C-alpha cells in the first residue's frame, strides 16, 4: 500500500515537472505557431531588422519592421478607461451593442431583482414557519392536510413568474438570432493559441497574437512588448481587428484545431469556435473604442493567452486600415502585386508620421457619441429586412 502510494506520488511529480517544462517555454515559443512570421511581418515591431533576403509575409504588405507605432493611429487607438475591458467593477461590462444593452437591462433590472425577491420571500417564510410552528409553541400539532387557496397560489405564482421571465427572454433570443443584413463579414478562426481574422470582401487576412510583457522570459527579441497604450496585460494583441462603428458586422466563427470560443463581453458575444463547423454571430458596435475579449473555451496550455481586441472606428479610418493591410474596399481593384501601401505604420518617414497623427482619441470618442446611431436604427433595419 505504501509502495503504491510512493509510486503514484513519483508519477504525479514526473507529470507535473513535464508540464512545467512544456508550458512556459516550449509551448509558448512561436515555433508552435506556424503563422507567427506573418504576424510579426504585419505587426509593427520595434528594433527589428530582418536579415537580408528573409522572405516577408507573402500576400501581405511589406511592413517595415523597424517602424515605430504611432500611438492613437488607426489600429493603435488608445483604450477608453472603463469601456471594453474589466476594471474591477462588479456586474456586467458596459454594453456597446443594442443586443448587449437589451440583455444587460434584462439581467440587471428584471432577472436579478426577481431572484433577490424570491430568495427573500422564501427565507422569510422559512423563518416564520420555524418560529411560529415550532414544537414548543404547538404542543398539540395541527391536523390540517389541505388548503385549496394556498395550493392554488403556490402553483399559479411560479407559473406567472416563469411567464414573466420567458417573454423578455424569448424576445432577446429572437433579436440575437434574427440579425439585420450584414454590412461586412469577418471570418474568425481560433488556433492554438492565437486568432486569425479574414475580411473576404476587403482582401484582408492576418493573425493576432497576445503582446507579452517586457520582462517575460518567453518573449523573443523580435516580439514587441506590451505597453499601456496597447491595453491591459494578457489582453493586448499585436494586430487588432479594426471594424467600422455603426455597421452591422457578421462574424463567421470557426477553429482549425480544437474548440475555442470567441467572446467579447462588451458586445454580449460568446460563440464557440468548433473545428469543421461555421457558427454565426453579429454585432452592431455603436461607438468607436477599443474592446477586449478572450478565448472562453479551455483549449490547451495557452488558453489564457489568446485575447481578442476589436477596435471600432470611423468608416474613413477603417478604410485607411484596410489599405494598410494591403486590402481594398469592395468594388475597388485590389492593389497590384508588389505595390507598397503608404501608411503611418509601414512608412516611418517623419513627414508621413506627422501627417498620420490622428485627432485626439477623446475627440473622436466624443464625436462618435454625438452621432452614434441608436438601438432603434438596428431594430428598424431588422424589421425592414423581415
Ligand atoms: Cu482557445
């Protein structure tokens, strides 16, 4: 018995040591991620000079690896505090889609109070029963076995409560699963352990990796470290998905290895990404901003290190980002092979950098709030589409 216990303990230690050896180092090296080269090539890295003749990411613009990031430029907008990221508050994140607002209202102002009221009522009834009908106060027990009025009440009240929950709940489900016509489509693919995005109508596709901390021993010299301008630790990525605000975006979600989950808390999106299957979800992002999410399905050793960052911006800045990614607007001719795109990120000349300086993020944000379409716009469009 003792010998078996020692053997099992040794096996346990061996497994733990093997896992420790694999997880931080081997499993986190980009060698396990076949498309890291393309990610690095399209990511604006700092102080990296690839050796002469090194093939850059074919099919993507040849982005200068030595270029510095213009903080606030498209694809690098500054996150807004308390929006689109966890900030220590209890409860749900601020919702920036009509579906999210509907769901959050349902949760905050209907489900949660109802749960609280039911709990309190049941607790009070229990306390009354314990005190009033205790043995000491009732030496001769009651022989009642029926009370028609009470039986009708305790049947009807739960039925009414369930109907009261079901009506707004089914209405929410209907709204989630009857999206308005999409303005653009994004294919999202989960990989171990990064995301890739494809905008087929715009000729844009790229990979998105988490930015590691400066002092992270697993970070390679070619990998740009995270800064506060990128976002919170473990949530910032090298390549954000940039989308236009005020448009209906359809996400086609899949995976190429194991099950992942595409989750954006501030959009009310959590969609499993299954290999071999396409799932659809959608968002109407009401205002520009930087929104953070994570893979929400346990998908392996680095499950916690595949964040999602969506930057919603104005249509003009979205078009600029598409051009920087080597894409084209729908209907426009794709760029000629080998042509270089001028962009604030890929062209680090001082004049271009100065010209690319964006308006202050706060001003863009304030302007977007003033002109943000309301929930009704989407609802009307959905109604018209039916
Ligand atoms: Cu995952």
